[in-house]
């Protein structure tokens, strides 16, 4: 028994010693991590500060301040958030934790706060929110290998104020994340059993309802200004939309995926994918201008050969445009007639300069001879008839320089030597019928005549109840629906130069 008590005493002294050591070194460790994080955030246009205070043997308190250094972005976000954002945390010193449940690690960080306090005063007032709404609890453990494991939850929301333009109901939001504190890269997931956004005046006829929502992410690394290498995906088991403008409720399940990769030359490949299945209800004309009722639909866009530097420059200028536009619109709304004319003149000059600047920046978006854009869209109806449009265009030339006019002339002279093109179109006749049903008699006749001429010339191929077009082009070679049509290239070049 004495040996047992002796062993316990040794362990207790060891734990107290480790706690004392870690508690006294947590500030220096935190400062080391903070300096690294500050550099990472700085590269993304953000500023992070942490003030550790009220340090005791077992715990400390910390205040984190988060702000944007980019003035344009700060001006935009300050309309929605109370910048700088401040959050309070309780920090437990390792190696063993007791206060919020047992655990082991270098540091454990706990917080419980309302996200409402992070919103701008205008938003809080418009929505009549209190600090009891949107309460988020986080528990994070920093391991000895500098990996942060975080659990997050947000209380269910039941916001239904008749004086507000919007109502919100949701279940318990839960999440778990793992973050490498040296790089800020990591992975994690969020889940939400349901969320409903509705009009308080007509909650049964105007609403958006989604069930079993999951968000997963895996970030390999951050580049700059919010750009990352990694994958973010969201799945919604079922969503329902209802509006007075809709004939019926529209319901579907959806998957959305955004992925960014980099090649050996550090150029970026950005992929966007949207899949929708189990579609029920008539799709409103606001989404599709003719009456079709697909049961499945898929859209994806892949952009390759993007220059990170060019993309960051384009992104920064887009933020400047948004901030400047808001500033000018605010002046137009508040100034008197005489001053308003000056603002209109300033707006016109800004638009001219903006177009020239955007053109210059657009030339740097793609790496020379690397640009490629792929677009695919397909859908299937209730009879499992599918239609699709697949297109891929690749740029083979160097970076364009000079004015818009100079670039236009260069394009006319060498257009067919600068690109490759692959097109695959398949359209079921039910789609053509749906389109023609929205036309007048003259438009129907013109469409039918054009389609028949295309079939006669071999541009369009008819197979049973479908129409297909396949084009494969590379410099000096053109294949149309499997036939070699390279003899047409010179004629196409002459026509392009006359444009």
C-alpha cells in the first residue's frame, strides 16, 4: 500500500511539475505559434492578435482579435460584421486536463459565445437578434505535435420575428476539425440535421427547407489571399423550395464540390461540380425558360492553367471594384442634384478605367500555353432519356500583350492556330419540342428549316429520337461527326478575318 501511495505521489508531483512547466511556457509556446499563424493570415490579407491574461497555475484567459488588412475587403465586410472581431477563450494548461472533462495535451481551449455579437449593429437591428441566438461552443486540444483537434456545436435556431423580413429555424450544428498549426492546413466536417429559411408572413408558401446537410473539407495548404489547394464538398439529402412564383414545390437532393489542384509548374486547376437528383416538381421559368422536368442534372466546370499571381491580382481588383461601386452608389443616393452630377461623371470615368484594368488583368489569368476550360452539362428526364453538352477549349499561344484592338487583330490573324476545341452535344427531341413550344410560328419554321439544313450538310446527325453534334479541332485538322472536314479550315479562317 505504501508503494502504491508512493507511486501516486510521484505521479502527482510529476503532473504538477509538468503543469507548472507548461503553464509557465504556454505563453512562449503560444507566441511561437501565434507568430507563425500571423504570418499565414497576413499572406491571406488578415490580421490576428491574441492577448493572454489572468494566467494562473492551471488556466489562463485569452482574447483573440481578428481583422482584415485589405481596406477594400474591410469596407465590404464591415457592412455585415462588427470589425475587428473579438473572441474570448479559457485556456487550460496540460499535460492533463480536468476542468471541462479529462484530456491530455499541451493546451486545451474552450469558448462559448454568441455569433450575434460578431454581426454589425445594422444587421442585428434589422433581424432583431439577441446575444442568446446562435451560441457557439468550441473545445480545442493542441497536441504536443502542434495539431489542433476542435469540436464545435451551435445551439438550434428558432428565429421567427413577425417584424423581420426573414425567419430561420435549424437543428443542432456540429463539427469536428483537425488543423496543423504550422501551416493552418487540415480537414474536417460540419453536419446540420435541418435548416429552414422562410417569410414570416407566409411561412407555408414561401420557404427554403434542407435536411441532412454535411460539409466536408480537406485543405492541403494555403497559397495567399484565401487561395488554397484542397477540396470542399457539400451534400444535401433533400431540399425543398416554395414560392408564390412557383407552380409547385420543387424538391431535390444535391452535391456540390469545389476542388483546387496545382500542377508541377504551380499553375492552378479549379473544378466546380454540381449534381442534383430525385428532382420533383416543375422547374420555374426563372431557372429554365422552357418546360422540361429533368429527374437528374449535372453541371461541372474545370479551369486549368490558372496563374496564382494573376488570379490573386484579379481577385484584389474585384474587391476594389466592389468597394468603389458601393461608395459611389452611396454618394448618388445621398448627395444633392448638383453634387450628384459630379458623382455620375466620376462613376463613368471609373467604369472606363475599370474595363481597361480588367482587360490587362485578364491577360495574366492564364499561364502561356496552359489555359484550358472544360464544361459539361447533362440531365435525364423521367423516361431516362438523357441530353448533354460537353465542351473543351485549350489555348496554345503565348500571353497576349497590347491594347484590346491589337489583341483583336492578332486573334483574327491566328485564331485557328491558337486553340483546340472538342464539342459533344446530344439533345433528345423532347427538349427541342419543349423549346419550340415557347416559340411563335415563324420561329418554329426557322428552327425546323435550320435543323434540316444542318442534317443535310452533315453538321447535325440524327439518330432515332436524338440529335448529335461532335466537333474535334486542332490546328490544321477538323473532324465533324467522325468525318474529316479539314478542307473547310481555310474558308473558316477567311470568314474569321472578316469579322
